[in-house]
């Protein structure tokens, strides 16, 4: 069950009264996203001069992060578990860039254990990196007894990824991960970011959901590597960027009117052709073949969901044609999904024993190093003779 902000505040207040604050185990849940229109206009290099806008939604596939203060009974002070396992003594030794920079940003001074689990693979165009950043910030703030607004989570995540790590990434993923929902996000030239939920009926929402199919191409890539091929020269692609912006407004118009939902698919097809023209790395022969197979099988339009190169492909397909599309793309993984509204949440909060005193004592103690028994075997053998 999701722990609401109010409940979290109450739990933190109770723990503080009992003198046991800052000693909990926290689990955050943060959604991934699917972007429809406007991707590319959310890069600072573009919107800080021209403004930008995207139409995208959070989906019910999540990044989970479990965080707690590490009891001081281990050789290491920091344990980070993701596709790798890191056991470190200092924050500076942590290789995972997001974990390292978030801990630095929050001035972490206590041992920490962080575990990551995700519903979908990383590096696949559904905003997993930003969901990780947002979810980690949310969890660590909660661990400190603080509750952040969704906008604060979004803006601080953007700062960490773009400024502290220096990644070539846009600003939509962090906003969607923090806020959730089906939104038109506006990026002003002054740097302000505003979220406008798209208002359409539940019937229309269901109709769109039933027309969408998500497939994993099986191609992993790093979004910033693809984005570097075009993100720094977007001013030279003004016509394409303006077309991508116009398609956001047309997409919203379709959803909030009585136009046939098939028009949304046609617009997505147009958006994909424009996006492909930004750089040769946005698509490739393998992706193009997948897309053409889907179109021949009955899809009305579609696109890769992130910077490009691979990852997930979103398709608009009439329900009567979806089985045929699945048959034609049977070498790919089909991922059913629904829209998500809540954004990043704290879903578990549980107090643990407070080892802060012991932790401080250990820092100043000249403790013996941990050793294997076999390292002591010659002396043990001598003692036993």
C-alpha cells in the first residue's frame, strides 16, 4: 500500500517523539514513462532559447529503491545493489554516478544500503535513469524524515543529471517520474517548467490505452550517447523542432476532441519521421524493419519511446489488428501497460533499530580488519599442537 505524504509525516513525527528518527527502512516506487510528441524540445540547449513542450505519460511499470542506514557491523560503509554490487568505504568510491552524486548532493554522512529493482530493463528508452534518480532522492529524503514536493524532486533530479553528472539528457523524464499522469509539459525559455494534465474523459482514456502496444526491440543503448549526436546542434534543425512542437498541440487536440483515435496514430507516424531526420543514430536498419513489419500488420503509427537507437517501441494499433501485429513481431517482447497517475511514492516505511551512536563510535575506533580463517591457520595450527 502506498504511504501518503500525510501518513509519512505522521510516522516521522511519532518516531521523533520517541527519539528514534532517522533509523528507518524506506521503499520508493517511481514510474517509467512513454513519450509521444515533442521529444527533443525538452533539451536545455533548445528550450532555454526557444521554449519547448512534450506530450507524454507515466506508465504502471516501476523502479523500486530500498534504502536504509547500514548497521555498522560490516567491513563496508556503503552497499549499492543493482546490476552490480558495490561495497565501498567512501561516497567518492561509488561507481554508480547517480548514487554517488545524490549522496553528495544530500551531504550523506552515514553508512547506507541501497537496493534497486526494476520492472523493465535499463537503457531502453522509458526513462529508467531519471526514475532511478527521482526515486532515490525521494527515498533518501524520506529516510531523513523529510517530504519533498513533486516539483522539487523533478527539479533537483534535473540538476543532478544535467549539471552534477553532466549527462546529455532532456528534462521531461524527471518531471514525469516525479509527477506521474498524462501531461503536456511546457519548458519556458526562462527555465520554468510547468505541468499541464491533459483533461479528457475516462472513456477516451480507455480508448487510447486499448489502441497502444509497447514492444521491446531488444536493443540496449545509452540515451546520452544517442542524444549527443543531435542535442547540441538543435538550433540547426529549427524546422524539425518547430514541427515536433506543433505535433504536441495537434496530439492534445485529437485527444480532447471527438476525432477518430486513428488520427493520433497518424500523427505519431509523422513525429517518428521527423525525429529520425535529426540524426542517423536515431534509427537503424533493425529498428526500421521492426517498424515496417508493424505498419504492414496494421499499426497506424509509432516511434521509439526515447532518444532513439533502440529500446522500446510504442505503436498505435486498432484492437482488431493487435493479434496480427503480435504475430508479426513474435521475436519481440510485448509489454502490456496502463497509464499511471501518482508519480514517485513512498510505499513502505518501517522503523529499525538506531545504530547512530555505534556508527559514530566505530568511525573513531582503530578496529581490526576483517579476516578469513585460513589467513590465521598457521598460528591456529601452532596453538593447537
